[in-house]
C-alpha cells in the first residue's frame, strides 16, 4: 500500500493524484478505517484521486482518543481539507456513518465557500432526520454489538474470532455508533445543499428502504439520483467495480437517473 505525503492528520491518499481529475474524499463506515477505500482508489485511478478520511482511534491513529460527536468530527475534517488544492474539482463519498459525516462536511464547505464540492455521494444511509429503526447500540453489551456486526456482514468472521482484534475494535465502534445515534440533524428546510446528491443502496440492505434513500432529494436544490446495487449493507465490498464505475459516471456528469430510482442489473 503506497501512502503519499498528504497522508498525515485526517487524510490518507493511497495513489498519485489524478491528472486534471476530481479529488474524491471518502468517509468510512462505523468501525471502519481509511484503508477500506484502498481497493476503490486503485479502481478509480487515474481518473479520480482518492483521499480517505482516517478517524482517530484506529490503525495509525489508534493512540488517539476516538470522537463520539458528529459535529466535532465534521468540524475537524473540514479543517483538514484546507490542504487540498482549491483549483481541483472536489467530491465527497461516504458509506453508512460516513454518509452522514460527508453530508455535514459538505454543509460546512458550502458555507465557507472556498472548496465547493461538485457532488455528494452517500451510500448505505437513509436521509437525515428520518426516525431510526433499531435501538441504540453504543450502550449495549459486547455480545449485542458482535451480533450486529455478524448480521450486517461488514466484518470478516475470522476477525471476529480474534479476541485481541475484537477488544481493539469494540471500544472504537461504540464511539462511532454514539456519534451516529446522538446525531442531531438540521431542522426541516435547513441543511439543504446546492450541489447534486447521488445515493447508492444495496437491494438487500435492511437499514435503508427505497423511500428512505429517495428522501435525500429534499437535501439539495440540485438533482438527486438513487442507484441500487445487488447486495446487503456492505455491497461496496461485493460490487466494488460496479460502484467505482458509477462514481466515475457521476463525476463525469452521467447519472444513471435524475430524481428517480435506478437499479444496477445483476
């Protein structure tokens, strides 16, 4: 894995910057790390340059205390993006927890005006403000958290079987779940973006219904398109090439469908 000089603080770049291309800032899911997007960065190069956000409390930042507040996370990431070239097109991509955080960072970037994203791509997450469908997890016992990890199939079983790795993962996961579960969304009518939004979902994802995905349309004055990929909550892992192709299409101005649901064929 090649890491560029930009890889310090909050951002990790795993490949060389795309020539005359868009920079895509990627936000991991709860419990995830920047390395989640290393395979995706290889698929998107050289058309799109990927910067992945590294949350504190994991991998090379494991000695730092995790953060459990979405607003603070968004503020810190927004500050870190000042290192990016303002003359290069910028887009944001986030999966699950990362989708909410990418949305909040986009709000801050648009308000500041220096780096205005050309598109926000959210994946595996219902629109902000919709009621949750499951009990809070950050206060549950270890077995409940492990059961949830196995249910959504986002963590390899061999990792869950490693007691040392599990002990390292669970505290950070609790912080991430707390950030999501205590997130306060904007009031209705507030928090509306000016950039287009693309929404990716899994056809078998019990966390996001078609209606909940389509509800992102209320959060932009521009276009909003929804595309479903075969798979569950972590369809990014099983449909990586199709997702990469969809990202390139969006960033080249070729959404699958504007304002309606578009399904990716099996």
